[in-house]
């Protein structure tokens, strides 16, 4: 099993940067969207000399790549004193798989000037349910759960015993299984947690991300993340999901909104 830095490593090439996409960071046979964003952001970070951290990133997913060699092309759009904007495209075998707009800046761990979002009230981490990588009845392995531990509030898991939820929300704790601390790139994976809201509502099937916008707010403290994800509506074969992450010190460290397909 590769570490997160190893699984997202990139190397300069004639076309930009090359990566070796790791099958461990997948749901079923599809590589995880947050993982693909992290690989892309790693390439942008390599190109961004004066702005070391991604602070905003929007990715549109065009087609799922396979594990193995891929290329990330990075284009500088504008560089300023406080931030720089880039366009990045992840391709495989000459076919575009994901297109991203990335704003680079510098994150710190300073307290917020103002915050209107309280830390979610969750059961103790040990009282939450650790999701297995081979969930009963799923029909496919969730390899991502071997590398990112998801401990969910039991109140979110009634769908697993035949009672679909009605709140459209999941919440719990996230840790990297390796014991490594979270950083700005790995937060991109945490912003796309599992299970999808559609599954908790009783809709079995794939929920591929169409587009995801992430905001990285500050450097996370060591320890687990508290996560909440909420949907507003499922309609027309699509749903929205808004994810929020707080670190072990209770600071909001990242947030994201995605549009996902619902394919029963």
C-alpha cells in the first residue's frame, strides 16, 4: 500500500507532469474524484513557486481514468502577490479525464476573524461505526476505505438495516489509515466522503461526481477531521452534496459543493 504522498506523486515531463494513478484510491473500479483532484493539485503545486497551497479548486470530471500512467498539463493564467490562477487537465492515453481551475495561495493556522458555523455535535469517535472496505450487500469493494478511515455517526446508518434516512445528511470522523496528518492536498479527498447521500436515502447505485468545487481555509491541526455532508435535493437524476470539515481543534479547514449523478 502506497502512502498518500507516493500515490499522488508527479514527475516533470515533456507534456507537463506524469503520475501513476493508484488503484487503492478507488470506489469499486472507479478512481475516487477527490484523489484525482489531489493528483492534479500536486502538479499545480509543483508549478507554483510563490503560492504553495491550493485555496480553491473546481474540477469537472469528463471520463474515469484507469489506474496507471496519466499526464497533468498545467497552464498559468495569472500570478499576483496574494494568489495565482491555473488551468490543469488530467489526461490518459491522449483523452481528457478531468479539467480543473485552481487558485493557489498560502494557508496558515490562524484563528478566523469571524465564523458562523459551529463545530458539529457528534458522538465520541469510538462510538461511531468504522466503515468496512467490503460493505455487506454493496457488490463491490470500496478500496478507499482501506486508506481513509470513515467512522460515521450511527444515526446516519439506518439505511444499512433497511430503513432509509430522511435527513439527507451524513456525519462522522475521518482519518488517514497510515496515521499521517491531514494536509491541504489530502483534504481534497476528505471533501468527497462516502457513502453518497443517495445511498442513505435508499437509492442503490453509482453516484459519480460531475463537478466539485473545494475551498481550503486553513492548515489542519493533527488528529481526526469532523465531517458533515448534506444534500438539498435529488432531482432529474442528479443531486447536490455540501461537505464541511473541522480539524481536531474545532477549526473549519475546508468546504466543498459537488453536483453528482444518481444512477440507480
